C-alpha cells in the first residue's frame, strides 16, 4: 500500500538518496527534484537497483518557482516535503556568501509559499549541529542556545530555522520538523549509493577513504592541541542510513498528526563523541588498511568538541542510531572501492 507521495528536494545528493531508499522501502512514493549542482543522475539508477523502484525525477532548481509549481501541478498529491537541497561547503560559503544565501534561503521560501496552494501537510528541514557552535554543555540538547554562526553556510541554517518557526507560528495549516544532523558518514551497505564529493574533499571521511585508496597522499589532522583527551577535535559521527531512517519516522509522525507541536526540533546523532585520532584508528581496525596521516595546525573555524544528546529523538521518535562506527567506516570504504572499480575515483 502506498503511504503517500513525498517530494524530496536534493534527492540525488548524499543524504537525500539514502533517505529516498528508506522512504521507498517504507511504502512511500518519492518525487525527487534536484538541479544536479552537486550530484549526478546515475544516483537515481543506484536507488532503483536497491529498491527495485525508480523514484520520479525532475531536474529542476528549487528556487525556480514556475518549475516548482509545475511539479506540484503534475504530481497533484504530494503530501509532504523533505528539503535537503542546499549548497553545503562551509569554506565556499565564505568565498561566495550571496550564492549560499540565495540558494539556501530562496529554495525554502519557494517551497513554503507553494505548500498551502497544493495542500502539502508538512515539511522536514535539514538543519545542522553547526547552529550550536561550541556548546557550553555537552552532550548538547535541543534547548541549548543558538550561537552566532561561523560561516554564511551556518547562518543560512539558522535563518532557515527562524523562517520555519515564524511561518508555523503565523498560523499556517501545515507542520514542520527541523532535524539537526551531527556528522553524517558512511554509505548504503550495498555500495550502490554513497558520498561523492566534488574535487578535494573538505570533510574527514571522504578524505580518509581517498587517502586510503591512494588518491590523496596523506590526511592532515587539523590540530592535536585541543582540550580533549588526545588533543584532536571530537565529533558525533552518525551513519547515513540511520539518519535516513529518522526522516521516515519524522514524516510518518508529521503526516499522521502524532506530533504534539506544529514545529518540532530533533538532534540526530549517536550521543558518542569520537576524536579524529580515534576515528583513524577505528577506520584502520575496520578495514585493515593503514592510513598515512600527519598532524598539522588547527583549521580555522573548527569547533573543539561537539556531540549530541539524542534522547529527544530516542524517546519521542523511537529512533536510535543503531549502526556501529566500525561497520559504518567499513561501508564508507566499500563505497570507495566500488568507485574505483567503476573507474569513477
Ligand atoms: P549534497 O550536496 O550531497 O546534496 C544536496 C543536493 O541538493 C545535491 O544533489 C544538489 O545537486 C542539490 N541542490 C543544491 N541546490 C539545489 C537547488 N537550488 N535546487 C535543486 N537541487 C539543489 O548534500 P548532503 O550532504 O546530502 O546534504 C543534504 C542537506 O543536509 C543539506 O541541506 C545540508 O546542508 C544538510 N546537512 C548536511 C550535513 C553533512 O555533513 N553532509 C550535515 C548537516 C546538514
Ligand atoms: C570533522 C573533523 C576536522 C578534514 C562540517 C560542517 C558542518 C556540518 C558537517 C553541514 C574536524 C577534522 C577534517 C581533514 C581533519 N555540515 N578534519 N582533516 O567540520 O565537523 O563539520 O560538516 O551542516 O556544518 O562544518 O566536519 O568532516 O569537515 O571535520 O582533521 O582533512 O575532522 O578538523 O575536527 P565538521 P569535517
């Protein structure tokens, strides 16, 4: 039985593709809108290979109101939206702030303006632990203060959260769920889909897997003089399939009217802080591959340590991050090996 039709913006991207798989497995029809600015259409084939079902795909820009209206008209009965589409490179956002403000804010405005016209019941928004900056209390929960953003990218997440809250409080007839992801990593266990960064990776895991593959000479560990047990930064690394499953639960809850509040916020993390050096050891243990790395100076703008208090998502959504770190790292490596076999990387 089909549960309903969900519009997944950015569904050809890393988290969106994994979420599309889980939505389809759970009985939803999925309509993807992606402009392929940071992905490619082969991902749709990967989703089909995993689920034996091809999501409907529109190559459109979410900021294009005319094109988006056509999607809603054509698809008729979209009941919910998961809005992943955004530009996400922190460093680039410092260089090109207008691109980030335009892309990340306009797309949300466009969708939220169209929702009432087409009777869409709710929107799930991809936010980030970046809104907490360096939290005063760890693990950080959803009541922690929002800290001044360290980049235009981070600022777009804060502004988008405010746009959602203000709009919901103005009395619109739909619901919203804000999901604050910690550090998503890994790939689908089939290795049919995974993370495919453009150019030199800025994030730790793709840098590690590309170094292990010999594409990069060595990993630079940014700082070993932080106030942490081994001196390297601490993060909460969350498996991307676990993360995707949380979206399905959030959509179920939003559409079946179970949520008590019209707008809800959830941290999605494991609750476990892992340092960069611990992560390198875990990767080597999980894959048997030795990693070349050196310690270098701190990276500007890095937070020293942050990990989630995921109790609200555990208790209210009934969701837990189930995958073990070692298995997640093994899945990232399997994906990298598959990319090599396919001649992509
Ligand atoms: P991604 O770049 O892999 O996926 C985003 C997708 O959106 C891409 O396929 C891109 O082509 C598409 N896109 C961008 N702008 C668009 C537009 N205007 N119209 C249509 N499509 C557009 O990124 P991801 O890692 O999957 O991230 C998904 C969401 O989660 C983003 O909003 C990101 O900010 C957020 N997030 C990501 C992380 C992370 O570490 N990956 C952490 C926290 C939050
Ligand atoms: C993780 C750790 C680095 C690369 C970013 C965004 C954040 C969110 C997730 C979207 C840090 C260290 C990294 C390397 C290293 N995205 N590192 N060598 O910085 O936690 O968060 O992605 O919302 O907004 O800022 O993730 O993967 O870049 O870094 O030592 O080559 O790995 O210093 O401690 P980060 P990351």
